[in-house]
C-alpha cells in the first residue's frame, strides 16, 4: 500500500540485506544470517515541528502556524478517511511532524501505526506512545480508536497556537475552556495589532479563536464528544479569511476600499459548489448515439430537500447574450439556467457518459455554440439554436484539461491534452496542428496578442510555462521559476501581463512583451486553482485551495497614498 499525500512524508526507498557469516555455537560451526533493514524517506530540511514551538511573544507568525495546523489536519484526513483500510497513527506529536523548506507539514514516523479493517474500538496489551498526547481511555483502558489521533491532534494544535508546557495543553486543563480561549485570543491580538490593518487583524483573530475551540473540543475526556477529522477540516474551511497584502516593490498595490482597508472575504459554505436536482432527474438516460439528447419533461420546482440529490458542479460558463449560465456536472449532464431571480432551469441534457465528469466548457463568441469535454471522452460541439443538438465531435486522444476558442479565428479552438496543446477547426473533425515541447502534462493555456500577432501561453506539470507563436507554431520562450506543477495561466486583457499559478502556492507575473518576471504573489492560502482577469478592470481574482483573493495590478509604480 502506497501512502501518497503532500502532508505525509514520502517513502522513497528501502533496503533489506542478509549477510551470511560463519560462526560457532557451543563449539559447533553454524552459518549466521545477519539482517539489515533500512527505510529511506524524503529529506525534510527544516526538521520537526518541535523545533519551532514557542509562545505568542516570539516564534512563528500566525499565518505559518495556521498553515501547519491545516496541513496536519489534511494529512490526518488522508490516513483516516481516504486510505482503504484506514490508518491510525497512534503517535501524533510535534516531533513526528516534519517541515519542508516552505514550512509545509508532513506527518512522519509510522512505527506504532495500525491498519484498521473494522470501524470499532480495539484494545492493546502494551501502552506505547508519548503520554502527553494520549487520551484517558488509552492510558487507563488501553482502548484504541480514531479518536486517539484526534486527541493527539488537539494537543498538537494547542502547542502550535499557545506554545508547549504551561502556556498550552497544561494550562487548558486548569481553567474553563472559554476563559482559556479568551486568554489565547487576547495574547495573539496584542501581537497581531502591530503592523496590521483592521481587516487583517479581525481575520487572523477569528482563525486563532476557531482553531483554539477546535483543539479544546478534540481533547474532550469523552471520546464520543470529539469531532472527526472531516468535521474539523470543514470547521476550518468555513472560517477561511482571505487577505491580500501585495509587494509594493513589484508595482502592485492593495485593492482600494472605502475605508482604506484590505479586502476580506469569508466563506460561510463548504468549499465546493452544488446545485440541487430532483430525484426524477437522477435516472440515467440511454442514447442511440454519442450526441443524442434526452427529452425534457416539466418538473415541480418545490421539492423537499430530503427528496433532492446534490450535483457537484465541475465546469461553468456565462452566455451573456442569452442571459444564461451553463454548468457541467460530475454526472455527465449539462444544465442551463437563467440569470434572473429566481433562477430557472432552461435546459437539461445528457452530454457525456455517467462516469465521465464534464471537465471544461467554452462558449463561442458569436455563434450559438457550446464546447464540452468529458473526462476521457470526446469533445462535443452543441448548437442551442437547434435545441442543443450535438453537431460535431472531436477526439483529442487523451484527457482534455482545458478548451478555448481562438479569439482571432473563431472557427478554431485549442485543447490542452496530455503533453501538448492541439488546435482544431470546428468545420472538420481533424486537428490542424499540435504544439509540443513540455515534458509532462499540459493542463492549462490562454491566448494573448503582442502587436497584431497571436500567441499562446501553456502551463504544465513540468513546472514551466511556454510561450508559442501561433502563426509560426514554435515555442519562443520558456518561463521558469515555479517549484511545483503549474495549474493555471492567464493573460490580462488590458495590461501586458501574464499570470501563472502553481501548486507551490504562488502566482508569478510576467511581462507579456519581454517575458521577464515582474513579481511574485504568495498569500499562503494553499495551491493556486484559478486566475481570472476582467476586461476593463485591473482587478484579478485568484482562487486557492483555502480561499479567494481579489487584488489589483497597476503597470508602473503605485501611488504613494496606497503604500
């Protein structure tokens, strides 16, 4: 079984060696076998979390502590929920949480861990682990469950927030939970007030309060009152606060607001979007061909929530000229809705097979066409003037990660697929040419112009972005600097700026004329998942795993009043 997660230390190799030597036992010659075993894990240059624990007066700043808390929770979730069978760590403590160069936490040391084949409490004869991080039911009755790890997580969280020893875990057992939370919050507020505006202070204080309350709940004496790891992560995500502080020396400035403060966005919902659909729509439709559609039937809008299914949205686009928005779902259906409130469904049809999630959509700028892509399925072209008839299909010979119409020649579109970008013509079912040069998956691209010439920027898992001359069909520049996969690229519609986002949690800004690096944004909110720029605005929306940042870019030096 392979445990592969960004918050769990990776096993990179092992050694098992038997060395035979001749010896004697009670004067008789024997052949002695000496066994050597070794495990090789990825190197964690910053050592263990234990080296960085301190109280609030000094030590790590809050964003780093919060990043470590969230990453540790994500790693534990992988062990408890995503592994089949699940793994109980049983020795979670700061010494067993290692940190890489970017202070990303990785759970290590599985010497006491166990695979759990049944979801029930077990007992052990031998008491192992570190006493400070063990719950009462284990110390007194040697009972093992996933709530043992939850208790340990709570102690670790408190030590990250309030420091080890008398200021953290031990102090929390001496006074009521609310009084302890107020003390911790007050201490952090004093530290955070230095050099931060009101929005940033309020957001960080809310994070401190939420994490402290979660930690205390994890340490409940009765394990039935402790939350599970999914509930913990949901609570953290619901309180994500998004603050943008932009580096002035890269010609960037904070987004202005009426009270001259940073913009704060707070999520009140789970981190995914969904639309509800009634039960009668759940039935899969059978089609005579890959492009056939189901027949629509009128449905009652007023349905009890208990009678509804939740459909995960995987792609969405606006069709402004029709006042519609169209969404693709994980079930292979496309659903079309009106803008006005209450939102009304215009159309629903089966676009791709049930098991093929709709991964991306694009709308033709002038014709009544919609392109859709299902995972490991064909690209399909739909005409809404013909009652959403599929008028053509295209086979990209691999997973299509992104699709977009050519802004200069709207009869053509490009597809990011496998290790290249393909260009197709909607008048035929054959692709015209391929742009190849990356050494790993190409998962994103965008068009931009320089002068009157059309270019394309592609992003890849090989950690680079490439600039392509679409007329000459050649790569003219490779943009390097990211330390992890590039997940999204974007050309600003009004400024000569290209943006690249990555799993390394940064957004890099490049000059679209010289292709030189102009700046780097790091909001410490996790992997970058999307970048969107609006025509006529200098504002940029950046999506991260942990939330959304809205900021503004100015070409040139920022005004002194905004420094």
